[in-house]
C-alpha cells in the first residue's frame, strides 16, 4: 500500500513509443495494468483490465507519465486509448503513506502527458474514472464512466510556476457516480459523496474552465441519488466550491443537462416526534424568532406563498449580515443521543446555508458534537430546490433551539419544512440492490437473465435512459449496459 516511490515496480504490460497493446485480459495486477510513454503514437485498444492496483496506489488501469518537469517532450504523444474495459479497483490503504495514497483511476494521464485521444472506453466500479494531472491537449470523448466512488472525471493542475493543463476537452462522456453510507445505530451514519467532476487549477483558477484551458462539453451526468447532491468540486489555489448540477452548468454552459432515470435512497431513518413548532411557517413567524441586522441594506425575512419547492407559506430569507438569524422556539434534547435536522431550501442564487443547534439561553453556544453528517449539501445554485438532512448528537441535555443563518450574503433563499427529530434507528442500502452493469464478450452476443445480476425474476428494470429493459436481455457483442431496478424498495 505504500507510495511516494515504488522502485522499478511497473505494469503488467508496458510499451514505449509506437507500441500496440490490443486484445489483452489483465486481472489482479499488483500495480498498473498498462503503462505507455513516448511520442510515437501508442495504440491501446480492446483490452479488459480488472481488479488492478492490488498492492500500490497512485495507480491506474492504463497510465502514462511524460516527465520529469523540464525534460518532457514538447510534441503530442499522439496515443489512442479506445474501447478498453476497466473495472473494479479501489485504493489499498493498508500501510499506505504519502499524498496520493488514495488515487486509483481507470485511465490516468499523469505529469506533462500530451495529446492522447481517449474514447469509447467503459470504466466501472473504480475510485476515479479518467484523471488528467498536469497534462495538455487530451481529448476525452464518449466514454462510459459508471459507479465511481470518488469522481468520474478529474482534471488537476497542481503546479504553481506555469499552467501545464491546457487544450483539454471532455466531451460526450456518460458519468454515473455512486455515493454510499455506512454506520451502525446508535452511531451516526457516515456518507461518502461521489462527484461527477473534480477540477483544480493552481494557476488559472476557475478561469481554466474555458476554451484553451479545459472544456467540459455535453457530458451526461446520471444522478442516481437525485438533484439534491453535489455534482462537482471546483478548486483554485486558494478557493473551492462544491456545486450542484445547476451550479456546474453555470460554469460550463455547454454541458449537458443532468438526468435521473431512477433515484435511490442510501438510508431509511426511523424518527421520534417532531420537536420544531410550526416548521412549515403556517402561522408566519408568530412562533419564530429572527434578527435582521441590516434592513437598510436590503436584509429581509418574509412569509411568502407560491415559492418554488414550498408547500403553503415559506420563509424567504435574504441576509446581509452573518448575524442575521431565523430561530425556532426552544425544545428539549438529550446529550449523546442521535438526532436529525432537516429543511427544504429554494435557492435564488449560489449560496450556502449555515444551520446550528444552540443552547436556548445564555451563552447561546452551539451544542453540536462535531460537524453535521449529511449526504446532501448546504450549498445550492439558482433554481435548486433541495431537502437537507443532517445527523448530529448534542453535547449536553438541555433546552435548545434550531438557528438558521446564511454564509452567503444578498441571495434570497426560501426555507420550508424545518424539522428536528430524534433518530431511533436506520437501515442502509447496498448498491447491488438497485444498480448493476452487464457486458458481453467482444466476439459474441450474450443472453442475460435475472439470475446473472442477482435480482428476482420479474423485477422491473430500466436503463440509463429510463427505457424499460425486458428479460432475457440480448446484449450485442462487445456492448455494456447500466441497469437500474425500477421497483427497488430503495427507490424514491
């Protein structure tokens, strides 16, 4: 599991300039599956690579490196990576050390690589899908990247002296990241949120998302957990943003719209009685406290009707100070016992909400035991309607109140259905219960029955387009398909 340097450890198959690697089946390699380098136009097509990186991280099914800095080639590698199938790999963290110990990608175009065409590959069940690190002029086209547990696409320019990530295009890729939950009651559930895209550029910052830098064009994001989840993580050297699909398209107007052919829960919670009085604002603010510091600067709190995502009256909150607060009546909580807070938010712009649970009396301090544990984000973009649920334990038994503040000023946000309830139990889903992938061999069609994917006979199934899939399924040679269980108990 160690990285930093693995001596001469290399790949199951390696090629220099002009190498041709085709039709191989590579399983259980300790490190890389295929490694290529040089500028002679390497061809890597029709290979199957599975369960790789078993011993070392900072690794991939297919990998190239064109460094070190200052000695890299100035012309494109002109390599073609096409129609490969890369499946089922995760980082081996046992004994791992160093900064890249959790990096395991399907295809990894590392330092100073240039000019590869990566198209029509299928990558499934890996930590990361396709990763460009300080590379330029790569074309990432029409790949299927399914069930990644960290991110489907990652473009990362980590140097500080110049921009080594220019002229890249990600276009027409189908991305289906899958998040997960873990834990056992009475411990709080923990969530791993997988994103469709990560982007970082230390030199160009967010401006690197443009022609001449790195473009994302007409990629299709399949939201298996719905729209109330983060889609992208975008970073510069000094700032970062977590974005929903709306926010991501705001930065990339040529991106495709996100779709949700079926949406699946990761958990089901059993809850005690409601503790928040009039969380739906049916009586306006008669039982709610508020502090609006700067009315003269446009700060406001209004009870409005008909706001998108709201049922009946909704609190429309426009904060101009971090001290502007909407607070519930007091309620009693028990220290060390799990609770869940929730609210529906309707965003009039990109903004972040800051909720907390405070002592209902001096010194009005937070009684949260650490950070909230949540699958859904507290940041949204214009047009988003999201249901937030955050799990927590109070530090003490006392009278408390829920406080809602804004971390972003001057953006109107609608708030509705505010709730705090004791968590009395929960169950967690397994992705095998609601999603599957199937593939046919490259030289013959395949007939697929329910038993092949472990689902009961007669199960209702749809594909990534939401179209009904009939069984037995006839899959043409060389084809792969993403299947969703339409009648799953975890569908919502």
